[in-house]
């Protein structure tokens, strides 16, 4: 998939360093639930975070974004669901449709994997991300009030999802 000169492709082991640097460069309390990364930095990919679970956005030869799409659990009873567990875009390309392209590519990948539903979690104060997700058919399906504390300030965890079969909201 292409957005202007941006190309979306599957990640490979060779993307480890670039994705790690992107993750560090884009860390923000707007979307991060973990503290800022500090050296020494470990590998981006590990047993739980496999290259095949990621799609990356490449612009002018540089990795400028990624999305992670995985089954939410190992249970057969929800194998029809995929979950977005991270969507990151470099500051230098924000506003150019890269996040939307990654989100759409994630939904396409989920459909190709046989999923009929996709979910995600987003911090309540992340209005730009929530607006993007809503514009792509994601609906708020639950809110965990004050689920996180940042410097003593409670922040909601917002659960969003959508059908991948053409209907938005919860699949029945």
C-alpha cells in the first residue's frame, strides 16, 4: 500500500534497529504507558514481539512508522479477533496520512488472517488517536476509568473496536 511516497510492508528482522530508534524518538506521555526508554536499549524484536506481527511504513528509504497486529489472546474462542498493540509514526511525516495508511493496512492484514473483528486500547487523553480511530469506524466499547496513573493523575484506558465485515462496532 502506498501513501504519496510512503510504502507499507511487512517488517523483517533487519528493521530491529530502525524500529527501536523510532520507538525511542516518538515516546510521549500522550500514548505511552511505560516510562521513557533509557540506555542500554534492548532489541526491538523478542519472543513476544515478533517481526511478522508488524507492518512498517517506509518513506524515502527510511522506516517512519509501524503498527503491531496480533491475536489478543492464545484462546481459540477469540481467534477471530485481532488487536492493534501499537501504532507509531515519526514526527517528520505526521499529517501525511501515514497513520491512517498503517491502520487500514492493519485491518487488511487482519482480514487476510481470517479475523472478523479488530480492537485496540488508547489512552483517554490521546484525542488525535481517538479521532483517527473513530474516523475509521472504531467505536468506544468500554472505558476503564483511571486505569493508569501518570505523575499521580488518573488517565482512562479506552477500549475501541470494529467489525471487519463491513459493519462498525461489535460483531455479533
